[in-house]
C-alpha cells in the first residue's frame, strides 16, 4: 500500500539514528491526508523497539505561547523533575528578558535532550508543526543543526499550506544535509481500493471503490467516515451496493475545514453558496475578501480533496458545509450573491435561487427578476420553484397594480396543481380588481376561477362594481370586462339577467376585435353560437380559431376546453377528438394535473357522444382521479355526468347510482355543465325504473334551458329524454307531443339530435309508419358519430321487420345492431338484441365428456338453449328472427345429436356439456 512505503522510509531513518547518525524528517501533506495517522503508526512501532519518544502536537490556539511545543516535549515521565524545572524556568524567563534569555534557554534544553540520547535513541515527534509558536520553531531549528551525530530522530508533520513566517523555517530545515522529506498525497484510486479491501469482501470493495474515490478524492479521513456511514445504512446482512454519505461523512468534511486555515472554512461556505458555478473573482466579491485569499482557499480545498476544479466532489459535502454555517451568515451570502450576479447580468433563475435561499425580502429591483425566473421554471416544469419566486415577488412588490398582476399569475400556477388550493387566494385576487389599477389581461382569468369555485354572484358583483364606477373603466379595462362578462354568462346563463343587454343573441355575436382576454371571450362566443340554433358553421369556425390561435397554458386552459365543447355541440366530435388528443399530448410528462383532468373530462364527453362507453368511463375516471372533488368545483359536473351516463348504458346501475350519491356544489345547478349532470341523473333514474324522478330531471333541464335562452338539443335533448320517460310511464301521446316540439336545425349538429328524436317518435306510431321513421333515423345516424344510437336504431328497425314477418332482413339488421352495440360496450343493449348471447359468439361444443355426440352448430346451440329454458317454438322463432318451421327443424337435429327424445331432457344434457359458457 502507499502508506507502507512511507512507514518503511521512516523506519530506515530510525535505524540510522540508532547508529548515531541523527536524522530530521519533514512529513508534508494536505489537511487530512493521513500525516497524523502515519506519525502515530511510526511512533508506536518505535516505542516497541525501545526508543524514547518525546512527542507534542502544535495548536493554532497556542501559537502565541512562547516555547509552547517545547514545554510539551519536556512534559515526559522520563525527564527528571529537576531537569524539567530548570528548562521551564529558563523558558519562563524568555518572556521577561527577551532574545538574550531565549539564546540561553535553547542551548540548555538542547543539552538536556542530548543527555537523554546518550542513554538511548530519542525520537522527537511534533505533529502539525506549522501551528507551532516561533520560539519552538527556532528551538527545533537549533536542535536540528546539532543532532547529526547523536541518536536523535526528529519527525515533524506539516501541511502544504505555510504561513509567511514559516517559509524561512521550512527553507532552513531542508538545507540541513541530514534532513529528509516525505510527501503524503491523497490516496490514488488503487490506494482507495486497497483500503476498502482491508474492511470489505473483495466483491464489495471492487463494486464501490470507484464511487468512493469519486466522493472522497482519496482523502483517508473522508474515506473512513464514508465507509462507516455505508456500513450503518445498509440492512443487516445485505451486501454493500453503493456508498451512503451520512452524518459521519458530514462531520469529517467539517473537520477538514476546521483543521485548515481560518479562510478555508469561509471559502468553503462561499463555494457552497455559489454552488461551484462562480468564478474566483465572484467568490472573492461575495465573501468580501481579496482575490488572492479566495484563490489560496480554493487551492487548499482542492488539496484536501473536498473540492475538485473549484466545486464540491459530492452534494453531500456541500450540504454538510451549508448545514454547519450559521443561518444569518448563509442569508447574507445568498443575498450578496444575488445582488452581484444580477449586476453581472446572470440568468434570472440563478439570481432567483439565491434570493429564495436568502429568505429575506429583496430589493424592489429584484421583483421582475423573480417573475422572469418563475416563467423559466414553469418551462422546466419546476412548479414549486416558480411558486416560491412568485410568492417572494408578491411580498417584495410595493406597487399595488403590479402586486395584483403577480397575484393573478400566482393563482394560475397554484390552480394548475390544485384549484382547491387556489381558492384561498381568490379573495385577495378579487380585491386587486379595482378601477385604475386593473390588470386587464387577468380579468377574465380571475373571473373564470371565481366561477369554477362556484362564486358566481361574487364574480358578477365584481364585474358590476368595476363597470359601475363614476368614471368608468378605461378602454383596455372595458375590453377585459366584456370578455369576462361573456365568459360568466356562458358558464352560467342565469347571470344574463344581472347584466343589461346580455341576451342569447348578444352572447352568440362575435367578440369585438382586439378584445383583451379574448381567449375567454372567443371561447364563450363559440359556445353561445353553437347553442344559438342557426350559427353552426360560425360556431365551428370560432371554436377552431380559439384552438389554432392559443397555446395550452394556465391562461387558456378553460377557453380551449370549452372551445372543444363548442365543437361537440355543433356535432363535430371528429374535430373535437383530434384537437383534444393534441392538447392531452401537450400535458404528457408535465406536472399539470388540472390541465390533464379538465381535458380528460372533455375527452370523456367526446367518447360518450361517439358511443364509446368504455372509453368514456376510462377518461372520466382518469379525470376524477387527477384532482380531488374539492378542486373540481362546479366543473365536477363534466366528468361525473359522463361517467354516470357511461356506467348506466353499460348496465352498471349500482355504480352509477353510487356516483349520484356523492355531494355536488349547489352552484353547479346554475351552470351549463350542471345541465349535463341533470340529464345524466335522469338517464340513470330512467334505466333503474324511477320514471317520475327521471321525468322531473328532464323537465327541469327544459325549464332552465328555456329561462337561460340555451334551448338547444345538442346541449341536452331534454324533450327526447322526457318523451322516453312518458313512454315508460305508458303515455305515448305525451311522448309524441313533446318529442315533436324539439327544435330542428340544418347543420351537422342536427344529425345526432334529429336521429334520437326520430327513434323516440317511432315508438309512438303504428308499425308501418314506424318503419318509415326508423329508416330515416338510421340513415341520419349512419352519417353521424354516435354509434350507440345507431345500434339502437338498427335494432328497432330489425324488430319492426320481424313484426312484419321479414325474418331474414330482421336477422341481418339485429345482428349488425348487436355488433355495433358490442363495440360500444353496451352490454344491456346486446342482451336486449340477442338474449343469451352476451359474449358474442356461441361456441360449438361437444355435449358429453366422452366426445361421442356430434357438435351443435351455432344456430342449433341458440335454439337448444332457449328450448332448455322453457321457451315455446313460436317464442324461439320470434327471438331469433326465424320461422317456427326453422325452429322445429333445428330441434329435430338437436335431439338426434344430443341423443334425447324430448325437450325436458335438454337441460341436463346441456349442463353436462361444455357448450356456451357465456350463454348458460
């Protein structure tokens, strides 16, 4: 090992001293390089060989004590009390009598040591001689010049960093021909591996040696501490997998710093604060020291392997320095670093990190820096850092208008993580919306947050308060308020009553050019146009303008989501899906749960309107899992309504009912999404036999939509829904009268609503007319996106043909309807279309375990199962859309294949078979 060669060299010098050839050896090395350990190993071995050891350790604290080291040398049991007293007396005189007394003390002390060496070999060992007082250094030089021919070995250890006054001592000592030098360096990578091999298994040592050397740089003190920490942190009996710096390592780092010169610790603190990214010039300015002091400190830290290339080798070392630095010192250093970096034109993120670490309100000049840093942090998806920057900027900003802008941005960032958390900021945000200092670009956004949280009246009062001032708002403010008003009356059409001139026609009108906050204004206009009845194409164009013009951000999330809904209301689910998928793709890999949740809720509604029930449930569940119910606010209506309808259509009535038992905000029922929820609740009631409750929900939808001026079937087809409820209650006349009053439009949005209207009307008329109506309904639905309604139409058309005895046509239509329903995930509809065939394909199977009976065909299997369940031949023919004669022929073959003679023998034979596991 590397240390063994040094020990061997010292032993050789000792052997020379034993023969009367005195020697002096200077052991040099950086702080914590292992000098003391080498000295201890050597002196221990020397004592075992019978030499007289006189040792001392110099201390920086005793540097002003004359002959401090020499006093320790003579404080040894082998020195007689008389001799020690005399030497100490002469040393005490030095302080009183000056240089003359010193010249008398040193010869006497030297003579005393020579007398000891006459009896046996003397080893004088002084550790950390660079910390010794000047008198002791002069004595050691005096003695060194006189030991060449006596049995004395002087071993001194010193650091590589020497004070100015030590340079002369060092030079004079090395002039002596009998003086040798031993240089102790940090361990090499091989040396580190050798040390580890002495404590660990060869496999463990080989596995961690490279990482250990990187962390410690071969510093023996750090290496030992790291090894102990790693041993303590691993599970009992588990092999070493990786180094684990902990408390012992941190303490070892601090020990290295305190062993060095005082400025070494200060420089380490500066490097820890700057993170190793600063230049020497910046470091010296931050520490307020001369550049040479900073440079020397960096060299010392590099020599003792705490730093490498001016930076900490490992973050754990930097953390150890920061943890040991007084808080006030750290804060002052960070604040000074921020000021200097800003003055030097450093990036805003770098300056902001120091401002945050300072934990003090910065100068007002730093407010824009913090705002800029927050935006850069959001690009990197570091939301927490951005929030801290904005909070500090808000606290330090003296201007009320600027504070309102910062608060609005802060709320938007909080909102992307948790709208519920953002709600606590809303009162202060609202208070910032005052005439004269109104941040126009944030008005619509602030109002949208109030509406989302259910504070509809508060939002309306805010708008009225701003517009009702004597002077009135300025032009930009009026534009912003117009966008906010449009948004509020879109979310809650009931608020039109509190805003003069805010009818449905004005809401559907295009927003004014240059409208501030126009993402909200344009999205609101697109939704209003989609529901206006004769602006379908304009609504599509307006919605696409919003989607094309604005990128997904905190400010545009809600407008983009409602632009997608506007496309849905115009029957353009294809466009809505393409845009929604693109926006969801932008959310991937980013910490934006609110963005992802709202867009997933819209994606769920798109899937529902396309008849994709499993997809709708999946996206709705995903949306609701991304945010707490408190964070959803009135927006919970979107995913919850979609999920309830999907679960209901898939036959999961208990799950749908459980969802409806969850509480929702009262304000929800005064919003546009609340209509979705009312309809979903009514559909669940209808499916579970609560027809009167369903009818009440549907009629409530109609009443609200009429009052709000948004009576559009593309939003909620409440008349068709209520007609279904009347049919379930046995009143086809009421059903027909209500369904016929549904408004008709000529754009693409009419396909779905007109198709479902015809399906309901068909159930209220006689058979021949019913077929004509159903054909028209199917033709319309085939051109649309809703596959579930198409499946219903195909099934009912097939039933109509079956009633007329056209079994072949009926069978083809019903089978097609079944496949479409199966693709939609509508299991109850599948059962209704083909009872007993819920899993789709009936397996042809062997009847008995011996495999002797012939396999039934698919058609025979269906007939056999229905017959086994007690259905008559005519009932079987009706269910399977075949003639009675066909059923009889199938039964004849079934009896022969199953080797039975009558119908009542079928159940037992079928039970013994492996046939139709999904049918039985």
